[in-house]
C-alpha cells in the first residue's frame, strides 16, 4: 500500500474514531454523575437506629426471634425456652367461629364485672364449661395433644374468660391450689399482648403477641416464677407497634393441681 493510500484510509477512519471517543466520554460522565448521586443520597440518609442488644445477639447467633416474642435479654429467652410457646394460626377461621358461636349464648346471659375476687381482672365475664359440641371437643383434644404431656391429667372444666374492650388482666401468678404446672389458652376475636415479668427480678420480662386463632402455652418456670397479664388497650404495644384491643375471649385448659388439703374449700378459677 502506498503512502498516499495510507493517508486516504486514515482520513476515512478519523470520524469513526472521533465518534467512539465521544461515546466513551459520555459513558464516563454518566458514571461520575451516578457516583455523585449515590454520595449525595448517602449524606442525606438518616442512619437506622441501633437494634436492642438482645435482638442483635440472637441474629448474630443465627437464631432470629419469632414474630410473637420479645424479651429483655438473651438470658431470659434462654431460661424460658420450652416454658413459653405461642402457635399462631393454631385455629382455622372456621374453628374460631365454631368456638365463638358455641360460647356466645352462654356468655350473653352474664354481665361484665369490673372487680374480681382477688382484684386480678377488670371488665370481664367468665364461666367454667365441661359440655362441648363434637366439633369443639375435637379442637380441645388438639390443644391437649399440643400442650400437655401424655401423663398429665387436665381439669375437667375449661375456663372461658371474656374480656370487654376496656377490660384487662393485672399481673398475677395463678394459685397452685387450682391450677397445675401447665396452662394453655386459645385466643379469640382480638389480638392482645401478654406480658410476663419475673416475680423477684422485675427487669426480666417477656412479651407475647396473641393473635386471634393462636394458642399460647405457659409451663414450669413461666407458670410459677413469672407473673402474667393482658395489657389494657391504652398500654397495648408490642415494641413500637400499636396493638388495638377490642373484646377478647380466651379458652383455657389447665393441668390438674395437687389435691386440696383436708377441709380446704374449692378455689375460684384462675385469671389466665
């Protein structure tokens, strides 16, 4: 190829090279702008608040907390592992409706009360029920299988507690005279928050989110060493989340307590 031909070819390729340089410069400019945009966004972003130590530790150990549980410390959570359990969605919507329909006629005949024999409950009506429809008996048999060991004997009557929308249960520990070491309750109609606080160390606590259709189980240390309560509507929070309270029915099964001593009168039902 002659020198003249080389010169002619270079002149022909020059516009193409120039166009490539423009495209490359444009791409570099866009990249720089994107980087500046990210930097500006980061400068204006508010850092997320630090999570509680308990939550950080649980995640660090690879064991995130269940959505229904909050606790004051990993030590408390470890201490009550197996002693506290909530099973959300234990009841189907149809099963919840079955229990509610069966209980409503009997509850409607009673008035809400605003005091209790041991001042543990405010705004409630209650009953002890031993006769159930076949469908409800099947539900209660599932509760027994889920919450109680095969060797445990249950009280023949099931405690039904109806809390008014303004009602609440104060902190208490159920007497061993009328309740054994395991309590299992079905929650109907309204979501609520149950708080457990150690009777000797008030800084040690758990909170349980009890949604309609859920089953909660308290046994052993959670039953004897911690008080439990249902928060009133104006105090009903689960962490930062507001949990509005309305009417709530709980259906509570209990293991048999040790027999009363000679001459001791029967005791009223617990405020679970």
